[in-house]
């Protein structure tokens, strides 16, 4: 309810008390420019992500970023398990035995292909 009232009143601060409209260009030195990075780029770049987590921690909101990262990790893990299961099922139906070295075979650059041996 508090957020709704804040939005209706046109408050100049966000939900944690920080200014909603900040001109960051006033806070940097003359001749310097700020970069505009989409959130997707920040989340995929380790250095940018580290600074973003530091910033989120400084305002007490690191839980949001950790929640997002956990969800993304779960999605990748689920996709890999489903791909491995699908690969095993298709290999069994074609009469081949499957030997998958590790669950993260896709990340190692093999393009998602696992080694297989043909039954004799």
C-alpha cells in the first residue's frame, strides 16, 4: 500500500528512500561520460556483475540479484538435464549406448555432443 501511495503522490524518492531522478552527469568530472549498459550485459560480464552486486549490497538489495542469479542457474541446469535425457532416449531408441562424461558437457565447448559407443 505504501508503494501505491508513493506512486500516486509523485514522490521524488524510490521505495528505499533513494532519489528517483538523479542526474549522474553532475557527479562525474568534466569531459567524462557515463556508459549506458543494459541489465543483460551487466549480468553476463563478471566485472560489471561484481560492481553491480557491490552497489546492490550498499543499498541493501543484494537479495534481488542473488535471487535472479539462482533462477538463471536453475534454468541452465534444468535445460542441461533435459537435453541429456533427450539424448539418452534418442540413443537408446537407435540401439546405441551412451556415455556422458559430466553433466556440464555443453559448457566445455563440445557443442552439446556426448560420446557414444555402438552396441555389438
